[in-house]
C-alpha cells in the first residue's frame, strides 16, 4: 500500500480515537482487559511505522474522564496500562527522540502515575522528533472548563482585560497550548462521533472513520486514511477551492 498525493495537504497533526478494544475481546470471548492490552501493542506498532509518514504531532485518546463510569476493575486496568507503558517504553521512545506530553486532568490519577508522567515529560522535553500527546483522564469539556477558570482568574487579578479575550487566549490556556490543531482525526471501531475529544481543536479537522477495531489497526489502515485526507479540499469556511495549494 503506497501514498497517493494528488493534493499534498501537509498533515502536521494526526489525532486518533483508539476505539474498539472491548469489542475485539468480546468477539473472541476474552475479558475486556485483553483488548486493552492488544490496544497498547497496536499503539506501540503505530509509534514505529508512523516514522515513515513524517507526521510531526500525534495525539491519542487513551482514557476519557467519562471512562470513570466503567467498572472499577476496568479503570484500574487502564491506569495500570499507562503505568506499564511508561515503565516499559519510555527509554525506547526517548532514544527515538519522541517528545511526550500527557494532556488531561491530573485529579484521580494515582500519585505514582503522576510521577511517571512528570518524569517522562521531563526526560523527553528537549527531544525534537515525534511530538506524542497522550490524552489521559482527558475530555474536551473538562479542558474548556479548566481554561475558563484560568482565564477568569487572570481577569479577576487584572492580568487580562475581559474585552481582550480572543481565540488565541483561549487556545493558549488549553492543555494543548502551543501545538497546532489536528489536521486529521481517525476514529477506529465504527462509532461516528467525537466523544468529548479535543472539542475546541477539532473545529476544522478532517475526520476519517475506520471500522477496524483498534487492536487490528495497522500501517495499511493509516495509509488509506492519509490517502483519503490528501484528496480532500480543506476550505476553512472559505469558498470551494484548495486553500492550501491556492497561490492566486
Ligand atoms: C476504547 O475502547 C478504548 C479505550 C477506552 C482505551 C484506549 C486505550 C488503549 C488503546 C491502550 C492504552 C494506552 C495507553 C498508552 C495507556 P472500548 O473499550 O470503548 O472498546 P469498545 O467500544 O469496543 O467497548
């Protein structure tokens, strides 16, 4: 499977909702945790083959604040997966020059995991290869509430003039501050919704729904999604022409 690039759209930031782990196990008569474990393997594989696609930023949704509604055994398992992922993969990711940032709410996350998150961010902070954002205990609404709180307290202390609040100020108070908005969102597992992911940042993002369950997602799936993206017109609210390639 190869790239087609009739229209190079410059995919700078790819975001992924890695859905379908539960169904992957249920179809096999296995406990849900097996699907999540396979999901980590699939993420690990992605972090290897994504190098060939020259995408600078990758954001993956690995635990939603809404996932706390799941049984305790499953939420503990998902916490444990991030713990293990950092313990097992950090050295290799650092060697590959990956810069790690974990976005989301730190409340409810066990202290030892917060320490691991902080040390992984610290260790990789000067890396300039793939910028990997892991959305963990994250939701778009929670991120916006957090930004609104920060902006209001700056307004209260007089550091921000409320009438000067603009999109740039909002963006710079999000967990994703400083990172370009996603160009493409892939959601695996056949559901067609954004599920509280990057609500502000997805304003002009192209969305690709892939029926593949996340544990089965591979390089060919990514190639198909990117080829599809490369053949889209992005208009950003303008009239029908290819903004990015239009030089008139
Ligand atoms: C959705 O599948 C997936 C999640 C809630 C977790 C995603 C997590 C991983 C891929 C692994 C974790 C990675 C790290 C780095 C910790 P689902 O359980 O909603 O699947 P279903 O819709 O089939 O039930």
